[in-house]
C-alpha cells in the first residue's frame, strides 16, 4: 500500500489535480494533501485527505511526522 503526500505551496495547475487523482486510483493507496500558507484548494476527489499548515490543524512538527509516515512526498 503506497502512501502519497502532496505539499501545495501556491496556485496549482489542472495537472496537479490529475497527478493526485492518479495516485488516489492506485490500488490500496492513501493520499494526503497539505496546503501550505497561500495555497489554493484544487478540486479533489472526496477520498483525498486535505490538511492545512495552520493554527488549528497542522503545525510544523505534525507536518514532519506526516512526511515520515508517507512513502512518496511531492512538492508543488
């Protein structure tokens, strides 16, 4: 089971959403998207977990934990 973490730092192109969706469709995969400050939320499938690096959600320590919990980390 592959675990994918996508870190979004700004506005994204439709290509980003298509890559995230392709990861989600892999058998047994788990996909998490983290929105860094200033990132816009792309249109994503409900099966994708979306988190924010912000007060009330993720802090830097929790983000680091997520990085080590995932097999693949992609930054955009």
